[in-house]
C-alpha cells in the first residue's frame, strides 16, 4: 500500500494535480470545458473563449462593424458568457446561444450608430469605406453558415496534428500551398501528400458526420 492510497486526502490531492497537468484545450468538447469553467479553472475560460473567438468576431463583421467595434462587441459577449454560463441548461446549446448573444449585441450597436447619425463607413484608418446596410438582423441562413464554419473548425482541431496542419495549408489560406511546400513544412515526401490528403479528408468527413454536418 502506497502513502497515497493510505491517505485519502493525499490521494485526492494527487488526483487534482494529475488533472491540472492536462491543461484545458480548445479541442475539448463543450461539456468538459464548461465543467472546468464552472469549477473555477481560469485556463478553461481562456480555452473556451479561444475556441469561439473567430465565430463571435465574425458576427459583428457581418453587420458591418470595423475591427475596433467588433472587438468591443466581442468583449460584451464574453462578459455575458462569464455572467450567465452557470444558467445554461443545455451545454449542447452553447454555440447557438453565443451566436444569438453576438447577433443581439451587433444589432444593438448597428441601431445605435444609425440613431446617432454615425455612418457605418466612418473610420480614421484610411481604409476604403464599407457598404452601409440597413439595421436589420442577420438572416437565419447567415447564422447557420457561421455556425457550420465553427463546426468545421472544431472538427479540424480534432484531427491529428499532421492532418490538421495539412488541411489548413491546403484549404485555409487565400491560395492552397503547392504540395512541395506542404511536404517540406511537414517533413514528408512530396509524392505522399496526395495519399495523406485523401486519408485526412476521410477522417474529417467522419468527424463532420458525427456532428450532423451536411
């Protein structure tokens, strides 16, 4: 019998240390992340926000917000997340709930801009103006598209490190990298990229199927 098994308190402490060594990650599912957040794990909060950062930011950008305004709206969504996460009845609804909050905050920002007669395209950074849009909520189809993009990002994050890196290099940039560049970065033979690409895409397809992605 070890000292840990003989002392329940010591054993429990060792268990907590072991759990803490596994740092919260954006690859964790929402149930695991939310549980850690509600247990007071600051790193879990960081991981949860990082997981949904791009999705949340994309909503005010669809409303015509400039980066600074989008950042302010993002902060407002985070504050609401901090204050109301414990009231969330179904963890499975977290992604949709965040989209709803981001949309409401973005629409409120947009209505305030129009009410104050501040053109949506006013900016001081010398960038070309953006198109002024009516103060109307995003269509449900647009919100569904944003959510599906989030599901795709999460599924790619669940792939092995090499597969995730390969998918991002081939499909996430403005232009796909040549196979030779991908092979060099991953330390692979150029001739093997096509085969590995197909295998990684099949794994991604299965992960997406598990989420109901169509």
